C-alpha cells in the first residue's frame, strides 16, 4: 500500500468555508471536552475552525498524546512525519528546515523540538534546537569538537523557551549558561538516561541514580543498585568474522534501558539477541522500593516507546498497540534504522509500519511526541 505525502502545513489548514454559526456558539465547557479528546493533528485543525474555537483551544489541555514518527529522507532538508492514528497512511512533509539541516544529526527530541548537531558538515558549528513545524531555531553556546557530549537529552518549555540539555558524560547546559556544568563526578559509563517531570534517571554501572532538576542546581535524590534481577549488558562474539554473514549477528548482543511509565513507575527493559540470531527478546523489570527489581510480564493498557524512555496509554487508541515495545534497530545495537514493535503477548518482533518503511530511503527514523500549542 503506497503512502500519501502531504505538506505538514495541511495539519493546520482549514477546509472549505461552511455555515459554522451553531458550532461557534458551543458552550466553553463542551468545547473544552471536545479539545481534550483530540489527537495532535485534529487539535491543530480544530483550532482553525473559527475564532471562537481558537480561543477555546487555549483553555484546553489535550491528554491524547500519541507518538509520531520522524522520517529523514537521505540528503534532504526536510522531514516526513507519520501519524499512527491516520488510517490512510499519509506522510506529512515539513517545510524547508534550513541549509544546515541536511548535514545535521538529530541527537534528541522534546515535543516538536529537535536537538541538532551540524558537526557532520562543520566540526565547529554550534549545536542548535529546531522546531519541526515553526522552524524556530535556538543556537547553543559554541563548543569545539572535543567538548561535544555524545548522546544527549533535551527538555524545553514551549512558552518561555527555557531549555535544558544533558550529555551522556553527565554534564548539562541551561538557558543562559555559556559552558557545560558537571552533574556528578562519581558516575561513569552511563548506559541510558531518561528525563521526565524535572527528574533525570541515569542507568550506569549496575546502578540507577535519580537527579532532581526542579531547583537552581541538580540534586541527587536516589541511588539504587539493580544487581540481581538484571545483568550488565555485554557483547561476546567470534575473534574471526565469518564471510557472507552480517558481522553484528556474530555476537551476543544485549542492552538495558530505563523507562518511566505514565504513572511514574521506573522500569528496566533488557533486550537480548543470542549469537548468530537476528531475533530479539525483551524482559521488563519494575523498580520496587522494598523488593528491588521485580519482573513483570504485562504492560496492561500501556506501550513502551523505547527511544523516548516512556510509556503511553494505548487503550482505545488508533495506531498504538498496548503491551508492546516500540523501538528502532540502532537503539539496541541492531545497526539498523527501521522501526519495529515487540509484542509481549506473542513474543514476536515485527517491522512497523511496512507502508512507511518501504516508501522511501531514510537515513534515520525515530519517535517523538508532538507539542500541543495553545497560542
């Protein structure tokens, strides 16, 4: 099934004019109930119905947060966006995102914001934050190539534009800072990090450390061993590679990820692929203050989006299946850029969605949660 590509501006473009008199006179309480049940695309369209609806949208806080996919065509200065709720399989094309975008690498996302590294084309170019739809850009303080942190986390406030960037070496940069600051000296070799509700969850050396960023300076509030229920990931393989067999298959591959659920529970997700196998298995452990790690076999009505480090409610939602793990191959050392889903009920991995993956050649694919703008 071929997917349709339309402009991302179509998300907000109003349709043909009709008699909207009665709809514009809806009570504010009813209008608010309508907005709170809409997904991102429908919310943006509804704002354009009339001035009354636009005003009503500013008083609403939609709870229907379904992750979208960012698909980056190779050597292009735009992205394609896929909405899992869209039954027609449309791909929304963004506007021109700047000449530097083609050679830039996306390091992290927060809402509709991307943290970009232009160093692929210019080693001295500063990191910058870019809004996918409005093209608003925020340049970060300049850094040299040896000062650039590796994997990063991004948080940004849509209204104030206050931002926080956290590097894998446990350094951070806030709006107004001219240089990176150290979070902690006692943690090295971090394996995964997640930032949610002003807290940083850092998994390193068989320990989970939690830092509170709600104050002026980060404060470590917890440090718990995860030994016993979860093994430190490692790779074991042949000293000599076999011909005509992908080299990454000739290894035992495993990885641990930290995930924070909708309710605030902390999960450790262990992925593992045996030697000479293309398949992956997943185990999930829940952090318990009294019992330590406790294995769970079901996510209930939730689904894990691994590259965001969160769960989303999947019950009664189009396009997202409950009790599943959504991930990209390069997240778990699969050395692939496709997007997959692991079903905890069937214990099988499937490529998702085939219509997107087969429609074009992409250099990167990742999930993001679009920002609801109440302006």
